[in-house]
C-alpha cells in the first residue's frame, strides 16, 4: 500500500519520506511532484515518477519512461534520456543506457564513466564497485579509471577504508583501497564496518563481529544482526528467531527481549 501524507488540507499519495526538505507526492492523475515541509506544492505534479532528493537533485521519469534529474526549483537540469538512473552520491550518479549497461554522470549531466559496466554501485569514499562483462567485480575512481582490477566474485561499498569482497569460492573478506586483502576471505557473509566493527557470518550460519585487523571480537553466536548503529549498539537475534537484543561493542547485552531490531 502506498502511504499517504496529509498537508495543507490535502491528502497526497507518497512513496517516500522528506529528504532535504522536500517530499515526493502523487496526484489523482498519477503524476508526481514535490511538497515542502509546510505542505506547499513547490514542484508541480507533472512527472510519471519521481524519487527523493539527494545532493540537491531528484530523479524523475517522463511520459516516455526515460529518466533525468531536476533541481529543487523543479528545473530539469539533466534531460530525461536514460533507461534508468540512481540518486547522486559523492557528486556522481549511476545511469543505464538502452544497451543495459551502466556508467556514471556528474551533476551537469556529463558522462564521466561510459556505460560499459554490467552492474555498478554508487560511490563511497571516492570509489565505486563495478562488474565487467565477465561477471567479475572491481573498483573505479571518479574519473572512471579502474584502480582495483575486476577479479572478485562480488564486491560492495567502501566503509571506513575497507570493502567487502568475495572470492571465487563465495567466501567473503575485506580489501583496502589499494586492492590489498587485509582480512582473508573466509566468511560466509560480511557487512560494513561501523565504528571499527563489521558483522560476519561463520560456516555454522551464526553472526559475530570482527575488528579491522580481522580479529573476532564478538563471538559468532547470533542468528541474525543489523550491525552497529550510531548509538554504539548492535541489534542481534537469538536462536529462537523471535527475540532481538541490543549489544555493546564488548558483546554484552544491554537491552533484551525486543520484538524487532528497530525497537
């Protein structure tokens, strides 16, 4: 069900939350626009689809199904010519052309990395993971140069200087920005580092946490986890698969018996 937002005595359909002071809305004709935090329509409902603002730009889709970007005044600053597009991150956005290949554009719409990649993830800490035509993953910089060769079965974003990668056996570990393996690929799953710790899943399907040297600092004994958040606590699920707990960085349970990892 699409959520609704009530503003300025008007009920709008909406598919997101406020972002950068604006929220996308859909009128009775199925067209999208944006309201500000007072509920005033600041960008008229004229788009076939629209998404949240990021770095001052929002993706929009025209009646031909092509995507581009508008600014906060509603001006189309990047023409709707892309098959698909993602939100801007670190000044660049992923775009997909009609050949189903991915590349990156800047905020002026200039292609800084040609659409030649099978898949791509957004930039994080100056690098973006890309997949070549052989299905292997590596990383490019903001000029589009491959700085870490495409040799991994999978790769994710950099976080705190390290990125999760998987070898040909599907085991996961971490590399630094030079491409050096700093934590060996031995885990069934691995997540992002936050405040020096990252979740990992062992061969028994249990989750724990490692530090940036690869040392297991919180034993793998949890059925699931959402990792550490800004409050210094991590949500973990016990073996019954029902209750969640909050643990600190020593692994100590500080809040127990929660029904959701978001409580």
